[in-house]
């Protein structure tokens, strides 16, 4: 089969590859503990599911406006205004079938061949994939364990020039669980203004935070006008399969996102949008309970990983991932990922799945029960102690 040349520049997300491998092993009778896939293991709250059922019963199953139904865009505008302390108009909201389409559309709409894009590394792999796809130059922003997986501002100043068209941020961060501080964001904001570049702020984990307060770069003067916020419902409300995301952007950019959707997916599921209105405006008790359970799991897995020879793990501030340093084991990340799957029956991801600076680390998702996490930690420790 002869494919278009551009297909060779598209990357993938290794979590789904590992998940497929694990499913094949499970079909053979293996019992594997899943700590590789990044989705909440909770059910979507009843009130949200009931809202979708009511919409279906009303026959709300047809095409809707590409940018999203007005009622949902208003609810999103209200939510983002409240949580970021900014004023958001519904015309600045574009609803998308999954939040990753905001990353896809931002880079397609704003980045030309030869432009430079700064992105976090280790980081979500589809940032770099899309940068390569449009033949731009990926410029990795190295995240440092000694800075709680933030960046060095002096190093970032050396990376950002007038060639940079876009800076990508992710806080809370996948895969490390780190969060950017107000000072970090102010440093990025000054560079974005100086070099007149855009910012893509991936804030998909903003409601899953623990001790620290979430900060958005859009709350800094002059940054809302040059920032696209990426957010959605998958992580906050355990709605990964619903494929519901949204972007917040300047009004004059929104029509270009809409044009990309018209050429790809037409619109987002109509009845799912009514469920998302309920998610934002209905009771938030279940979401709060979910975060408390994640916090308990975080503490268990961090303590357990730090008890394994060759492992050291700092405590994440948000999301539901830990990114332990495994250099003390003497094993490369890819090799240890394979060993843990084959010998410990635990599925995790190599740090290299998140970029070159992920070598020497593994990513664990603690979206699993405390019982399974504790069992996995025992099995890993027994396996690692052998070498």
C-alpha cells in the first residue's frame, strides 16, 4: 500500500498500543493490573447519564450547530469565567468531539511549515505528532524533576525566538502530575508577548488537583487574547467514551476551527451536549468524591514506589499519574516496561512514550483501586528485587 507522505509524520499514543497488547494477553488467560491507560475508572455520574437518556427520549439526535448548541456554550462560558477569573463569551467557545481535536485544530490553523513550536517534554505525545505533521520544527521544553517537573526559565528564554509561532502548556501535566506556578506562567506570558506568539493551554486536568491551586495563563493581563484553552469532560466527569471537549479562543479564530470541523466531523453528538450541560450545572458531589479517592490512591502509590529498590517518586500535584525515576534499577525505560508486563503482570508506560526526556522514568496511572495498586506494588517490588 502506498500512502501519502504526510502519514509518515504522524505519531501515535503508546497507551493504546500497550492496552491492545494487554487485552491480547488477557484473552489468553493472563491477569494483568492496568496502570497504563489514562482514564478514570469511575462510572459517569447518574445525573449526567440521565440527562443523555432524556435527550434521546426527546428525539435530540440530529445535526446541531458545528460550534455547539447555545445552551452548552453558555454553560461552558460561565464555568471557564468562574474557574479562570476571566470573562468568556459563548462566541469564544467551540465544542469538539474530544478535547484532543483542539490540539489538532490549533496546530493546523496557526502553524505553518518551518515555524517553531515549543512544547513540554516529557509530554503528551500528540503535541509533537501534530507539529511534525504540519512540517513545523518541534522545540522541546525540558521538564525537570528537581523543579517538580516544571521548566527552567533561563533555558526557555534561549528556546523562544521570533521563529516560534506557538507555545504549548499542560498543567496539571501528563505524564508527571506537575503543575505550573503563577511565576512559571508569568515567565511564559512575558516571552509570548515579546515574540508575539500564541499559547495553547491544555487544562484538561484542571479540576483534578490536590493541595495547590490551579492557575491559568489566561488570567494574566494580555494573555486571553493570544491563548487557546483546551478542556473537556473526559477526566473531570469520567466521560472518556463520550468524546466531549471544547476550546476557548478569540472570536475571530473560532470560525477557522469551525471550518476544520466541517471538513472532518461535522458536529459533536447532540444528546451528549445536553448531558454536558448537566455535568457543568448539576451537583458536583461525585466529582469531588472522585478527586478525594484519587488523592488517597496517589499517596498509596507514591509511598509504595519509594519503597522499591532503584525507584524514587515525587508526589504529583494534579491529574492521576506518577512519573517515578527508575534510573537506580539500571534498566532503560522501555526494557523495564516490558519486564513489568511479562514478569510482574503490571502494565505501565515507558517514559520514552512521552519524549526523549522521559528516559529513566515510567508513567503509572493510579486510576485503579487501592487494592489493585497495592497488589501491583508488591509484584513490582518482588520482580525488581530479583535484579
